[in-house]
């Protein structure tokens, strides 16, 4: 038997969990920085049906015709919340709750794909993520679930069994991986408010705010998941979240063109 050979490397004595070892030129690459990562709200849009959804899809198709590449992610909505409630009442672990909850945004994504099929809509699973460049180069509109594929490995938060990483987090993480500067969230409100405008008529609109300022305000109601706001300042590529009102004609198309409509939450 030959003697064991060791290949000299700057990584040979590193745990790979600390700072970058000396001698390593670490320069991450933005995979597809020009792609628009868009999440369609489940409860705010999908659950409203045809009247709310169809005009949004028309604007997404129009953007694609204008050469704007779009990756579409679906939220869960009321049915996902129903699953979370039942699973939590049955004292299921957070990982099980997340695994059960992923099926509703998958259903919504499949419906979006069918509605966009004649325009190149194609449903993809997390394992097909690396095929995005091919699909986009062919003129397709990739559609996927917004739920990140953490499943049984989802982290538990004290005092709750609800998975902290849901479809807003999945959209943000997808934008960060692809290198997109901004993640777009289509809701049924003009963006972020000082309070829930559906319950408080005196709530005022916040057109632009930083993640730090938003965390400091500690608002009772947020239009996106709190975990995403916490992650934003630590992101390398995705430095902005944009929340737009999908019920207002033209706002989705304006956002896809890069206009600062709705609310911008910056890192």
C-alpha cells in the first residue's frame, strides 16, 4: 500500500466555518443579476381569484415581451395558514409544520403555471433551480413555490411552531442567490404602513425606509415576514425589497421596469 499523500492547500487546516483563510481569493458571483424575482401574494392576491390575479399576469406577460426576465414565486395564503393552525394545535414539530405547509404554495404555483402556459410559463421544483438560465433564454416564465426547501430542517422559534422561513423568505433568498438587487412582493396594499390600513384608517403610507429603521419602529403589523427584514442588511446582492399593490393597474409593470413605486425597504 502506498503512503498517504496530502495535497497542499490553504484549506487543509481550516474548518471552513470561520473567516476566509489567507491566500484564498473569494469573490462571489452574481448568477443572474438582471432577473426580476417576483412573489405573488397568496392571501392578498391568489385567494381573491380571477379579478385580482389576471390583470397582474397580463402585466407580467407584457414585461416579458419587453425583454424583462421574470421568475415568479407563489405564496400560500389562507389555506397554508389553516394547515399551520391545525399542525400547531396537534403539537407537530416546526419541521413537520413547514413540510406540510409547503404544499399550498406548490398548488398555487401550479395554477400560475397553467394560466401562463400559453406565454411560456413553466413550473419548476427547487432541484431545477440551476436550469433557470436555460428556461429564461428560451423566453419562458419560470414559476415556483415561494417556500424555501428547508422542510424538516426548518429552525424552531421560541414560543411558536410556525416556520419562520415562509414564502417571503423564499423569494428573498432566491433573489439573493441569483444576485438580483431587488426582490418584488405583490400584495393588495400600496406597500408598508404605520399600521394595518385595513383596520386603521389613519395609518399612513411609508414610501421608503431602511431595515434598521423598520426594526427600530417595531410595528405591530408588517406587510412582509420579519425574518426577511432581519436578513436584508446581511445580504450581499439583494439590497432592497419592493412592495407593490397588485390591485392598482400598471403598478406591477412599473416595478418590473425598475420604477420606485409602492414601498422600498433598503438594506
